[in-house]
């Protein structure tokens, strides 16, 4: 994709056959992959979009008291460097085929992408819609840059 070199698109052999965009974010991802818009335009849409973050199911609560106050998101390790990768989806429906391979992650949070950036730690990459044609990866450096821009109110995207 033009623009951010650290954003790469997914084209994996076991991708979903359903590559029709289901929302504006997915339509923009396809537009960027085809070179019709820049990655900056895509990031602008992403910054204004809601995303679905799979979270680990809480074990049976003790006396109906939740044991942890923080949701545990689905985080994978990159194959090359072992970098933690936060897994996000453009909709809960997009997540279903992927999370079936991750028992215990049947729940999730539907929230703004900005909220995710504001609440995640540093050093993470992001995989949006992994194993689909309407997805892409963001390197930790790009994610950190977006977090810093959001914190200082200087989001250019």
C-alpha cells in the first residue's frame, strides 16, 4: 500500500471466501489494497471506526464477583521476532471463523479504534481481520506513532 510501508495486506491461502465489504472500513481496506486510496486515507477511516476485540471469557465468577477488572484480549506472537500482535476485527461477524481456533475467546468488545489505542500498552502490532482479504497488519512502530499522536491531540489521519 502507498504511504505507511509498515502496513501490509493479508493474502493467505486459507482466507475467507467472503471478501465482500460488510462496512465502510472494509470497503476502504479494499480500496487501499487496489491503490484507489492512500494508507493515510485508510487510517483516517480506521481512526473513526468501531472495531471488535475478542477477549478471553471470564472463568466462573466467585459469588458473582468478577475476578479481573481488565479484559484479556487475544494477542498472538509474530513468527519472525515474537512481537505481540493484538487481534482486531472490523465486525464481530468477521471474527467468528478466526476465533473458533482459540477456545475461550467467544466474547469480545465492540469499541472505537481510538479507544483501543488509548487502552493498549506499547510494543504491540495490530492484525486487523487476520486470514481475510479485507485485513492488514500494522507494525508496532506505526501503532506507537498513532498512540502518541492521539495522546497529544495531533492525529493527522
